[in-house]
C-alpha cells in the first residue's frame, strides 16, 4: 500500500473513532463555563474549571478561556457530547488534568492531538510526588488540586504553552504566572494555618469518594472515603460497613457530602451510624472535583479551597 493509502486509512480510522465517541455520548453531560471573555485571539479549552481558572489568570486579556465541565460535574464519568466535540475542535489549546481523571476522554484527546496542542497540566509532577494508593492497583491519584503547593506545579506547563503559541505576549505570561504562583503559595500557607486549628485527634475527614488524599497528606488530615479515587466503581454494602465502623470507633462528629457526587451515598453512611447509636452530622457540601457556580466566590479555585477548609474547620474543631 502507498504511503498516501496508509495515511488515508489512518485518517479514516481517526474519524471513525471520533464518530464512535459521539455515538456513545449523545446527551449533553454538563454545561461549560466561560472563565474569561476578554476576547483575546487564542482559544483555550480546559476540561475542569480548576484548570480553567489558573489558565484564565495566566492568559489575562490575550485569550478566551472556557472550561468544559461546569459546577457539579463528575470528571471521572464525563463523556464528550456532540457540542463538546465542536468546542474542542475550535480550541487552539486543550488543557486537561491527566492521571486518568478524565477517564472516558482518552480517545478523543489522542485524536485531537494530531491537529492542535493537547496538554496534561500534571506533566511536570514527578512520580515520587504523586500518591499511588495500593487499593488503586498501580494508578496515581489524579486529585492533585487539593494540595495547593502541588497544584502550583501546573502553572509551568500552562505558561510554556501560552508563550509558545503566542510569543508576542510571552513577557505577560511570565509575569502573570509569577503572580499566580505567589498567590497559590500564600493560599497554601492559609490552608496549613487553618487546618492546624483542628485538634489532632479530630483531624479526620470522611467524604463520599477519595478526592482528598493529597489534602490529607499535605495538611496532616486522616482521610477516609466511601468510594475509591474514582467514582466509576460503585460502593458496596461492605464499604458502608467499613466506613461506619471507623466513624463509630473514632467518634467522628461530622461527615461531608460532595458537589459532584450524589448526596445519598454519604447519607447511607449517616443512617448506618445512627443504627449503631452514633449520631454523625453532615458537615456540609465540599467542592471536590468541580468548582462552584461562576460569579460566586466558590466559582474560583481559591474560593473553592477556602470554602472547603472553613467548612471542615467549623465541623471538626
Ligand atoms: Zn474524583
């Protein structure tokens, strides 16, 4: 077969791959968020709003930044809709978390990477810095945004991509990236000092799925979850029993629901604790895998982190 024939065949299989992705995801799975409407010539599409927030700050007025997954959307289960594919195809730069967070989008990233820059913002994080929980069989924990210091590692790849796509404004990207890194550093110190106010024996965070492992590691909080580091696998009766026993033994005062996981999951645990004579309250709703609504304080990365820490502090101290 000629070289041309092979390349045509490749292109056809690429097209078929995209078509298959579309077939299996006919419904719109989440409204995206426009994070910067400054109307710069570059178009950036981030998967999660946490990535979009950082990218919009670094891009400033030189790019339009949007995120694909809106408030309450679970990235582990996210399937690309037809309108998403159009938005992805219109972007000059696609930024995603990686580490298998967007577990169902791998195929589409691969297809799109042949015609534009598709970059995992976690690429500079070394394996030694990542959590690899034994129960997740060799996979890394993707929830890197809850260790604020670790999250500042994503600033580098975003700045480099913007500078290479738009060298005329490289100096601005460097300056903005420095400002963002400094703000993340003071946010990290703020989290550390606030979590330290919770007595050590009460520093136990019980949530619906294991999104807070990096948070626990960085700020010395024991983290226990009903589901593993992805919501793809359903929890079992055994998981509820295991968690209930831990809560009762440790006399945990409060458990937390998450904005991107159905609340009935953690309510099942609350009921099971009550049946064992231990009353555990719901400490409130944490933003785990998605930020809050645009225009609210929790609709920014910083606001989301501050909301979570205040809620945890209030319920556990
Ligand atoms: Zn998650």
